[in-house]
C-alpha cells in the first residue's frame, strides 16, 4: 500500500512540475516577444533623423520642391516614400516613373 501511495505522490509531483514548467515557459516566451518588440521600436526611434552610415544628424533640404534628408558629412541623401512618389509622378518618362507606374507582372 505504501508503494502505491508513493507512486501516486510522485506522479502528482511530476504533473505539478510539468504544469509549472509549461506556465513559466509561456511567460518567458511572452517576455522575450515583448523585449524584441521594445528593442525594434527603440532602434527605429533612435535612428530617426540620423545618418545610417555615420550617425550624424540629417539636415532637411528642399530640392526641386521635394524635401530630402542630407547628411552634413556627405555620406548621402535620403528621400522618404511619399516624396519619392511625388518625384515619380512628375517624372513619368524617367526610369523612376517607369519603375512606379509600369504595369506589374503577375507571378
């Protein structure tokens, strides 16, 4: 009889431990997911307005009526999607306009 109680007690302990392991495993996965989201948001927020190459603060310059972001150290010039579409509409016959407004091939 003692042996049967011991086996039942061990099985209950193993079951409780298994449930506890599953609970904490789920909590850890949730925490990791939250940390990943927070890290991605921090990176985007910190990078906004800075040169992706050297980290200098970008200057906003108007070129042909379109605002572009320019690196003061001459690493490059960046343009947002909205401004890029404005240029593409204005320059429909250029390669940029054809890229945006040509018929897309269906896959």
